[in-house]
C-alpha cells in the first residue's frame, strides 16, 4: 500500500521538519495560500487544482488524453505563432480568486490589454481555456465550467475524447452559449479572429486538415485587423 511522504520529505535536506505542513489530499478544503504552500512543497506532484476551495488531484494520464492534449497545443501554437500579441500555455497555473486556482490543459491569452496578467502565475481569466475531458460527466463540464463562467473566461473549449465530440462555449450575458459550427463543421472563434477549428478533422486525427483550415482563418482580413489592433495595444 502506498504511503504519504513523511513530514521531513516536505523539506529540503538539512531543514527542520515542517510539523504543520501535511501533504495535499483529494477533497481537502483549503484557502489558496495554504493550497499553494503545500503544492510547492510537493515538487513530485504534477497536477493539483483548487476548485471552490476543494483540492482535486490529477490522476494518471492515458494515451488518448495525452494525444488530444498534444493536438490542441499544436493547433494553438500554430495560431499564436502568426498572431503577435497572443500566447498559448500548457498546464499553466491560473489564479482566479482566493478559492480557485486551476491548471487548464491549454489556454490562449492576450498579452497587452487582455483580461489576465502574469506575476509568477497567471492572474485573472485568460480569454480562452481548453480542457480534455473523458466524458460529459467530468468536472470539466460541471464544476470547472461554472468557475470559468463566473470569472469571465470568454471562450471555453472541451474535447470529450471518449465520446468523440468537442464543445465550444462563448460567454454571452454572463452565460455560456454553444458556439455553432458551420456546414463544413468548422468552428470560428469570436474572441480570436482567424482561430478556426475543423471539428471533423480534429476528431479523426487529421492534423494536416486541421492546420489547413487554420491557415484559411489566418489569411482573412479579420485576422489581419485583429493583429493590427493588438499591435496598437502594445
């Protein structure tokens, strides 16, 4: 049976044990400061999130999830490469308030004049967050969705890998509304001009087609105008 690290395991060699610093546990109710203190003392722990004051620990990542995650990062990275003033991040810590500190699978944010800033961690809501979920019953479509909506994440994409579908939500009047794909099955971001997603190609694993459609979006006048606006902010 696995055992938790001892208290001395939570300190550097030569330091006295921190008697008041237990390890993070699934379901712990903590403040953000205490959550961060314990998380930073456990460098072997790869993913933990605080959702409405409750600790959620990451589990082993299966291959299908990892592949979907990599595909999203490839798509986001290609977009931000040609959209100066935007950046994408992988599993970045995002502080939303004193009870919510999440690590979305992927995100895209506007650097200058956007909703968030960087002070060691990302502070405030990124404009777009993406999560890879196992199914429609996961936290990503329930507790996380509610937190992202409440804090003003403008677009939220969830790839339900086991069900073979993608949900894309747009914040409208304080509520998330489903973003509709066109008759080709292409989603077009309202927040990031030119960020187009070929949903059928993504689901069948055809990244050449996904990037070809993205290039269509990048070639539009709307994308050029968006880049010019971002340059003006900088």
